[in-house]
């Protein structure tokens, strides 16, 4: 059990280090960094490398933003096998819709409950 936590910590940390290096050394904006990491996750899944990484690292591979790219590609490929070209589009939305919907709902609830801070001018 302890090794699972260690592998998750190491793999998740490697993703974080890569993201930080992209911003510090590569001078990418946070938006560009996030987009790059999503594409990296999609490419790794397309090459069949992300699922073994998930089995090896668990949450260290499923929590970072690269997992979103993995989900998009995984869903698109699964639905493309069933429905052809149309499945590519529907598969991406089908797999990720629950997470995106939850983010919207919880963001809305948070906006209703909490007061925003004043502008810092």
C-alpha cells in the first residue's frame, strides 16, 4: 500500500515539475501550460501509454490535468469504434460531461454562498 502512495506522489510530482518548468524556463503562460499538458495526456493515451501509467501511479496520473486529455482521447477513440466519425465528437463530450457539469454546478453554488472579495486597487 505504501508503494502505491509513493508512486502516485512521484508521478504527480513529475507532472507538476514539468508544468512549472514550462512556465519558468519555457516562459509559457498558465493557459498555454495547461493546454500543453492536456495535449500531452491526449497524445500519451493515443499511443497507449497513459492507461499503464494510471495502473502504475493511480491518483498520481488521474488527478493532474493530463488526465483530462486522456479522458478526451479515450472517449473519442471508444465512440469512434462504435459510431465512426460522429463518435469522435460525441465520445469526447460523453466521457467528460459529468466532470464539467459538476464544475459548473459547484462553481455556481459557491458563487451563491460566498461573497466575492473587493477589488484590490
